[in-house]
């Protein structure tokens, strides 16, 4: 049996500060097969971005991974040396960050940066590397790509810079792409184009994709399955249809009810009461207890995940029934 592209088992990235251990992500597990798209959703501070950074081996001091495994095609990323991780990053595993200025060097031309990204991992001529770079820019909707290779990052708008970053991620046909809210700065038309290109890439080349976002409408048309994160844990997981049509966890239902499209015209928008707890304040109880309308004495203990079916799980003492309307 072929190993999945990514198999995350009980991973625990923490940050060790003067105030104590901050469990940014605590004991999460999921798998991702070739060509699959996984959407990771949740509020700000839920641990989505740290999840992506830890897969890339980019959790810097005072952070470290204190437990679990991250298997990329059967190879443990945590156990491998830094040189091996560098070989994987940018070639077999690519990333698109929310802020394009984290990716682009402001003093180098776009073409220089893209050619370096190709030749760092493939033995090709500079002319071939430039051809690949221009083709990648064309895929993400940048006009006159050959001419734009001569431009500097400051000569692009914020949205255009983000498209360049997505093009860089596509250059070496990676087996896995981790995208951390990459379309936030893009207008709706370009966002739809990028989502279509990413979906087509996964279907045609077998690239696995992790799409980190707070926008449920994006993952609804892009992802195959969803993991809902809250306070550093996956509280619900399943296929897109299962999660969006029949959510079981009260937090997932709160996120869906918060969508503006569900509110009556002129009515107040729904919001989940309260705030996400500080990671330093998390104890042995359910982290959603203070915000949950179904909480009772049983929620004084942190619930374990309950398997609800193949690929379907929920971490709640009192999950909703599938038949209950959202």
C-alpha cells in the first residue's frame, strides 16, 4: 500500500516563554493523499499557521516540536537533518505565505528570484529556467510575463506580488503545497482564477494541497476535506459536504452561522460569544466550554476525539445530530 503524501501523527509544537509553555498546536493528526486538498479553518489564534510552519520545519526558537511525527512520503520531517529539509523545501514541498514580502527579496528582480528557485533544485540552463518562470507567471494571470520578469517587487501591486509568490510555489511541481491564506489580498476575480489553477494543478499533477484560511466560502469550492481548529486542536474533521452541510461540533456550527450570507437582510450578524482563550490559560477542560451553549459539568474534562465514521471525527462531549438544522 502506497504511503500518503503527508501523515501527521500527534504533533505538538510549543513555544517555551518566560510566562510558561504555550501549546500553540496540541496533539493533532491528519493524513493527506496525492491530489487531495485539505482546508484548515478556524479563528485567528487557533493554530492554523503554526501547523503549516511546523510541517515545513520552520518553528524557530523559543518554539520546538515536543512530540509526534510528520511523515512526508514515509520520511519523518522532524527526525531528518536541516540539510535534507532544505532539499525538500521549495522543490517537493512548497509554501505560499499570507504576506508576499516574506517571500520576495526587495532588491532582486522577479526573474532573478524565480530562476534561482528553479536552478537550486533542477539542473537546467538559465534560458530554460526563465521559460519555466514566465510560464508560471502566465498561469497565475500576470500579463506580459516575459517583460515582468525584469521588474522588482516594489513595481507590483500587493495582489500582483502575491500572484508571483504563488507562481514561485508552482515552479518545481511540488508534491505538497502549503498555502497560508494566500488570496486574502486579491480581488474576487483573481481569487477565483487562482483557486481554479490550484484545483487544476492538484487534479492534473497529483499535488497535495493544504489551504489554511478563515474563509469557509473558499474551502467550500476548493477542498476535498476540512479540519476545523480551535485553541490548537482539531475539533472536527470530515469531507467538505459533511462539515458544511452536517456540522457536529458547536464551534463549527457557530462559524457557519457567522457567514453574512446566512443572515437576513437588515438583521444583526451572528457571532460566537466570548473570545478564544489564551494558550497559557488552557487546562484540562474543554477549551470551548465558556463559549458553548451546550456546555455542562461533563465539559470540565477535555473531550477525546470520537470517530463518527470513515474520515469523520469530532472532539466534543455533546455533538449535534446530523439532522439538526444549523
